[in-house]
C-alpha cells in the first residue's frame, strides 16, 4: 500500500517522487518505458538547476538514484 502513486517516470514524475518522499509519503512511480522519459537521449541539457551542462542520460540517472535513496519504489509497468 502506497500513500502516493505517480504515473509516469519522466523528469516531472521523478521530481514529484522526491517531493512526496521528503513529505514522508510512501511513493510508487510507474513508468512504461525508460525512467527519465524524453530527456534520456539528449546529448546536452544546459541550465538545468544545479548543472551548467549534463547529458539527459546522466541527469535522469541522478534523479532516479535520488528517488531510490529516498525510498521511492520504481516499477516499469504499463498503466491502462
């Protein structure tokens, strides 16, 4: 049983997971494809808060790992 279920593991969904976990809510993020979403294949992401330049793959990995450290459950699944 989770307090919060987030459908979609793109950057917005992963960010939501961080905030809900920090608020003390047990959280599950469901993602059909790749965690990080459409930013993953980007070679260069500029001016993202905290990073001058970073690849989309690296950024999504960092945010995914932050969720894991906060205890957010991540599950690849299709939601109908």
